[in-house]
C-alpha cells in the first residue's frame, strides 16, 4: 500500500485540536495536529483495525 498525506476528521473544523493520521512505511501514524513536529505514534494495520472496530462499537464512548 502506498503512503498517504496527513489527514484529520472533518469534525475537527479549523480549530486544529485533533489528531491526524497517515499511512507511512507500512504503519498507521498518529500525531497531535497542534504539534506537527512532535512525537508520532506508529501502529500496525492490525492494531489500528482493532482500535477502529472498538470505536465503531462504542467501546471508548465513556472517555468523551
């Protein structure tokens, strides 16, 4: 799979306070959009797929 540019959810609007994601070197990268030069978390496709599945099922809703 090819790399992608950084993207963020449209719900974040122009505030900039969101996370951004990209596919890069076979991983899914996540960073804080307010700190684009800051640390980046790297997840395997399987790890990220498991997280998305949990989010779709509402398993993390209590955190918001």
